[in-house]
C-alpha cells in the first residue's frame, strides 16, 4: 500500500504529519510524494484562514478524480472545529479530527471493509491528556521539530484554535527529553520546541518552558535549541534572564504581535498593548545583545480597523525592526460563529 500526505498550516501540523507518516510506515505503507499515484491520500488540514478549508477540499477532489479507487482522508483542525460541515465533504472517504490520531488507520480499514464514508471526530474534553506522537527522523530537514504542547485556553476574538485544538495540554518533561536525546543520537544537532500555545507549556502540569530548555541544554550531541511562537505577555523577567545564560539557546524570537495598535489589540482580546510588547522586546535585546532577532505575525483589516489604526500598526512594526513579518488579511470566512467583542 502506498500513501501520500498533504499538510496545510503551522509547524505543529507539519510535526503531526511526520508522526502520522511514521505510523503508516510501521503499518507497512510506502510513503510517496503527494502528486504520485497512491492507495491512500491524506490531507492534514488547517482552518485558521479562509483558504485552508478550500485547499483541503481541492486537493482531495483532484486526488479522487485522478485515482478513483484510492482512499481519501481529511483530518486535522478543519473537521475538529467544524465537524458538521466537514462531514458533508464528499471528496473524503474518511474524516477525523485533531484528536485520536492513532484511530486513522482503523478508520481506513473500516472504509475498505464497508465501502462507506467513515466519520470519526473525537471531541476535545477538559482534562484530556497530551497525545504522544513521537518522531524518530525528519527526512529532508536538518532540524528536529518537537511538539511539546497542544491546545489554547485564550479567547482571542479572531481565532478558532481553542475550538479546533481544545484546552492546554502539556507533554511530560521526561518524554520530551527522551525524544530529544534520541534525535541527538540520530545526528540532529538542532531542535525546535513547538506548540499551539508554546508559552502555556506546563500551565496544566506545573512544568516550566524555561526549565525544560535548561535541561535540554544538558543533552549530549544537541548543540542548538530554538523555540516556536511565543506570547509576549508570558515572557517574564526571570525567563529572559535564565534563557540568556543558556549557550545552546538561539535567541531568534517569533513573538506574536497581530497588531501594533493598542485599540485594535483590545478588540482582538489580546492580553497586552503595544507599549507592553515593546518593553518585552527591549528587555530581550538588552539580555541577548546583537544576537537577538524577532519575527512576528500581523493581521491587517481586522474588524473595525480604521486607516489611522492601520497606520499606527504599520509604524509600530517599522519601529520594532522585525527580521520578518508574516502578514495575514483578516478572514471573515466564518468567524461570525466566534464573537468579536
């Protein structure tokens, strides 16, 4: 059996696709490129932007048209966030969500046995455990990406992620460090710690992201440690000072912004204002010096944003001097389901 994968969205999605590839390989599948002939076509979907859902359906539609006998699978954030809508996706033979990933292979077998569409979307529950999906290699990458946290407890006005990913769930420190050692032994000198809301790592278990980095720095063979996207309001003075003393830590910060205008940030229900964000940046630059750099995400055209607010946000972005800015137009896609005030 041959399987092809198509991934949309964030680094966490890419990490999870890697873990799914490993599961399929362990079950005897041969993995092929997503434009090659296969027996199973799986799309790991994203629903953060308006285009994500459409791209998922288009890819499945093309795969089904070119390979009518193949099994098509829709999984990830789109069906998890909007299960009733996703269940109407006729292009998919199997539909699952962002939870219970181990069930995908069984769902495929159920479809092969019955010939019927299989929809199995497990709702997220308060108190659910972090789902372990370890990866032993990252083909085509010199860095290893390690998912250490899932879910988000925040209620930002524009974001459907809590609905798609559930509440914060942290991976055990022991499990993370064991995987990092395995990857270092396999020759990966650099690891990137990632999560849906990475700054909330340990909120549910009492662990600490900074303490984890300190322990990871002791791993033999691991030379560089990076962090994924961080929330500025959760970067404490203690964290900054402790991280600055770790030689293996790379101070390239993806510090989430979304807008450089405080009025817009209030409507977004972000938990900081522009001045507070700037203060965190200044503290990081003081602690790390010239080695320190910043990237970020910015939403333009958010509901109610005026020309003056846009200009204020643009001026703030220029003032900070980011190395790179990911700019997204606000999506009116379906967020009337997700209150903006």
